[in-house]
């Protein structure tokens, strides 16, 4: 099969790396010919993380994307990450895609809410039904969780498969036990980007209090904590060091607010923590309630009191951290690794051609 993969970013973009790029070696071993054409370059991603956007870069990227779609007749299948052209009406994309080549849509986020929940009525009128129209014409929709699955089916999808965002076990070796070896304060951490750092703010007073009490220390991987006025240490992110950085933690956290965008998230940071044998604490929002099995691999925390209790419990009990971490690792090996999701994905795509 000749597959054209139209991702949003290169491997530098987390969603693209995890939802498509990490599967390409498997596709190629299956005998497929994969052509990957990301919409945005690494320069754009780096600038985005710095808070800068280049309009000329965006227009140039859109031009190359349009050219790629117009030349897609030679492929057997097109795999699209969410949409071809963000903020462009569905009829434009559908006009470009009507060349006889079936296409697949992959969702790991509730991006449709950027349009149907937009504050401006004009945007809602022009783009509010965009993803509904794209989904109805797709040969397959790949949903990262049940919230996205429900949206796709209600939008009129003909074929939907739920495949969670997953890690590669080859990058995440079986973690070494930490119980009884800690000589410093237990280490609580979070991994993410600027766009989600604000979820940490409500917990900042608790972090300061627990650190002042000598119960633990707190870090954030991937952001400048000073820029967000967070009482946490900053750990730089890179793809080559992220596993080691996460493995340095004793507890992994994922606070969220309960909103439509957040319900569409796939809980990937929880899966990363668990793959490293680390117990987790998360807000009970969306898929978090499925990934975190209360009292088995971590705790769900809805209130400040819940967060205080969960953090204190884990910080004070190294053996409990060890037990929960081992349970989390087992869950990842059973459900949230590409060694499990990859064959399912190959089977789903192969049926389309």
C-alpha cells in the first residue's frame, strides 16, 4: 500500500510524533510505502513554543499542503491528522480531497471545539460544522478516546476505531525499583508545553506548602516555570532525554479543569509516567478516569483537599509508590503501547484498500 501521511508537525510536535510518526517503521516493515508530508516545519514548532508565529511561514506551509493533496492520486490512502488546513472551511478541503483516494482522519484532541465553541459567531457559522463534514466523508476515523469516538459517531462517521495514544516499549525500558534508594526528597513532576502549563497554577500554593514542610520537591519538564510564576524547578525537554527526565520523578501529575476541550485529551502524560513505573495523580476529567484506576496505579483528585491528600500519601509512602508504579507499568504494557495498538492500527487501515 502507498500511504500519504499528512501530519500537522514533524516528530518535534508531540501529537504528530505519537499519532503517526512512531508507527511509520511498523508500516514499512508491513511492506507499505509511506510518504510523510508535515504541514509545519521544525522552525515553526520551535517558534510556536517561544510564543511566536510567522504569517508568511503559515501561508507557505498551506501552499505546500495544497500541492501535496493535489498530487495525492498516486496514493492508495491518505492519513490526515485532524484536518488538512486549519481554519479553512470544510468545502475547500473536501474539494481538494475529491480525487478518488480514500482518507482517514486521526483525532487525539477535541480540535473541533476551536470552531464550534468559538466566542465569535462568524467563526461558529463558517467553521462550526467543519469537522462534522470531514468526518462524514472519511473512510475511517481513528479516535484517541471515547469522547472523540462519541463525537465522530454523532457526526455521522461510517467507520470509527478507538486507538489510544501510546508509548513505544523499546524507548521505555522496565523501570528500576526506587523504594529504599531515595536519599533526597521525593520528586513530583509534570511534563507538558506552554499551552497547558496554566493547569498547574491552582496547585502552586500546595506545592509551596509541601516543599516548605520538607515532604517533596516539584519540577516541570518542558516549560520555563519562572515565566508562569510556578514554585517548581524547570527541566528542559528533548525527545532523547524525556524518558530519563520522567524516570527521575517519584510521582507524576496531570491536573485539568473540566471543560469540553479537556474531555477530549488522551492522557498521554499519564501513560508516560506509568511506563516509567511512577504512580500518578490526575483530575477526574475525560479519559483520565479510565487510565487512573483509583488506588491501584494512582489517585484521582477533584478538589484541593483531594490533591493534598493524594500527594501527601504518596510522598510519605515509598512502598506504595513502588506498588502503584508497578501496576501502572503493567497497564501500559497491556493497553497503551504501540506493541499492542500497532497491529490493530495496521489491520484497520489495511481493510480500506
